[in-house]
C-alpha cells in the first residue's frame, strides 16, 4: 500500500518561521464550539422572531443551509484543498491549507479551521446570503449552514482521535481513513458520501 502520510503520531510541526503566525495556525477543537454555537443560536433567535417566517419555513431554510454546507464541504475539499499547483508559492499555499493535514493526519491542533481563516470566510458567505436571500431568510439558512460546519469540524476531529462503536460513525471513519491512507484522490465527502457517489469519486466496493 502506498504511503500517503509522513507521520501518524500526534505531532504538530511548525508551518511558519514567524512564531506569531505559527502559534495561531494551531487551534483547540473547542474554539469552534465557543465561536460558532452562539452564531447559530443568534440566527435561530432572529428566525423565530421574524413574523414573516413560519415554523415550517424556518425548518425548510435551516435544512437548505445544511444541504448547501454539504455541497460546499465536498467542493472545497475536492477542488480547493486537493488542487495541486506547480509553482513554489502555490505548493506552499497548498501545504498550509491542507497538505500539512495529510502529512500529519493525527495532529490534534490542526484538525479544525483556525478562526483567523474561518471567520473571514463565514463573513463572506453571510454577505453573499444577504444579497441572494435577504436578511429574513438568511437568518435560518445561515444558522443551518454554520451548524453543518460545526458538525463537520467536530466529527472530523473525533474521527481522527476517537474509536467508535456506532455503525454510522464507524462507516464515516472508514471512508475518511481510506481517503488518508489508501487514495487521497477519492472520498472527498466527509459527513456524507452522497456527493462522492454522485460525482464518481467514491472508493471501489472492495476497499
């Protein structure tokens, strides 16, 4: 079996010579919960206080946000994180974005996205949602979208550091471990394999 990683221990190698940047390239998984659960709660509060929205409407928009997150999760992983540039600068950017995770998949300090990267991205997505949906419908949609991100980051951390007995989580872990240790050019979906099956990037049945 080809080796697709450098080290499988919980090591956190330096990514930047600058100690300030290197320090903030690491993050404890709980930071995602601390930063983003209040965001979800706030937008749900806004949703339930909007007279234009019914309960059914809120549920529909929240589910739409979750659905769009799952598409973005797959798209980012496949086309951004696994884009392999040829220039020296491009290779460096790729390593910082995702390459380090494949070289050190058990690095517990780099399994969730640092707020310095995730917050600007969240603000950009929120601004786009406002333009497309307007403020009323953005509230439940964005709550669902951000909740999907939380589930993804927490599950991703757990898959690399927890042994599961639950069949669903065991299947998610197996799928992701195949991506890391068998074929990094397949299995780009994490919380769901639907998009891998839909776009032909799933693993073969014998794997």
